[in-house]
C-alpha cells in the first residue's frame, strides 16, 4: 500500500488523492498504519504500549478534561526547542533522515503523511512538509484544509513553534482519529450556551469562547476560500497584538465533516507553565500543545498523572492562555472587522 522512501522525490510514493478514488481515507490510512506496524518494530512496540495507557477525567461546568498517562511521550513533552539544541540535532522530519522502515503517503506536492512512532492516539500521523522550512501557520492554512478534507474521519492539529511543536524548524501538522479530543463533541453543545458570535457573514461563522478554561475562537464554513479568509482575519488581528512574536502564539485543531470545515484556534501567551520548571513535588512535566487544549492532558510521568488536580489544570490553562482583557480586546477587533457592532 505504501512505498518506503528511497529518494526525496515525493512522486516516488502513492498520493492520497489518487488512492481516494478506490477507498475511503479511513481504509487507506488504517491499511497504511497496519502495514507500518508489521514492518517497523519501534512503532509496533509503541502502539502496543497504547493498550497500557491509563486515563482519568475531571468534570467542569458542562465539559471535561481527560488526563492520559503515556510514558512514551516524554520525548515530546521534554523536547529541547531552543535554537542551539535544534542546530545540534538532525531534523527527524526531513525525508532523507527518516528511519529505513518508515513509509509515507504523499498529499499533493507539499506534504507527506507518516505514521507517528510515539502515539497518543490509536491512529496517530505526523504530516511534514517536503521542504525543510520553519513551522508557520498562516501560509499553510490551505494545506491544512486540503488535508482535513482528504482525511475525513481524522482531526488535524497544529502546534506553533512556541506552543508545543517538538520540531519548530520543520513545518508539520499531526492527525488522529476524530473525536479523540473532547472539544470535538463539546463544541456543538457549548456554542449555544456560552459562546459569543463574532461574525454575521452567511459564508462562515466565527465564535468566541471566553469561559472554556482556555480561550478559544471557532470558525465553521462550507467554503474553503471563505474559511481561509476568516482564518486570515483572525491571524492578522492576533498577530498585530503580539508584535514581538515572529508568529503569534497559537494552537489549531481542524476537521472536515458533513460538507463543512471546522477549526478551533487557541491564542496563547506562554509556552510552558511554572509547574514545568518547578522542582521536587511541585513539578508537573506538562508542556501544553493542541491535544491538551483539545481536552486531553498528556502526562509522561506516573507521578504527574497521579497527583494532578482539577485546580492544576485550571491554573495551567490560565498561565498559558491569553488573559480576559487581551481576549476581550481581540474579540472587539474581530467584531469590528467582521461586521458585528457591540
């Protein structure tokens, strides 16, 4: 089904859009994963390890946060992403650096779908860009939407260079089984209970969630171009409010279902909370990324899994998310640009 990398030429492997002519994306990617698990011992062992992953959950006002104990994720949670560390290691997403066992499925001419060998989701994929370029959201939104449409049954997510990406030097998305993250099911209920409408366009809908533990902006549209337009308005507005950052600090979750694109955006102000840097019993080795913002906290150490409390979760989100005043100003600016007056 897949072809192992022999050259850096994306044309040397199957393209997802061609395979979709015969099978659904879930069949194609399920077969691809099984093929990799038969031939790649590292991935086989780690996916087998998912059977031993432990979970618990905390209930809040109309929503929940799951906590997962997954020791294999220590590589990601504790990844050194400072410039010096990045310069001193080989890029593990460049095609010529991939393990010989690793196969891929091309998506268009720019991306390739790879099995993530350190999963947190039953079917977990990493989707790097062919070229070695920095993690960058706005110029790759079109690629994300195209992937979401071709990978129906899966949810795409993006971690900003200071927001959980363990390879900020190589542009990539990730994907996993749909409905793994609570936000995907909670949104339909919460948007009618605690969201604020920011747009009155009949082409897309943008809503703000100021009281969801973390701050969230959600966009829905049936039209790809309108979706890109709405995302661009958000990005440019947020970017202007964080002028000190090369890219505004954000995480994004995206999927395509029932003829509609949906994207949840999480504006941030901090990479890691104080608990990450604490010592002794005060430390919680948690580095929030998209999956955490989607409602699944990943703890790579058992002691963190056992001692984390609902108060810790509230505090961590408060530290890394933009504050109420910042979010309120952001929403006011978005309303002004999108046509809704207060």
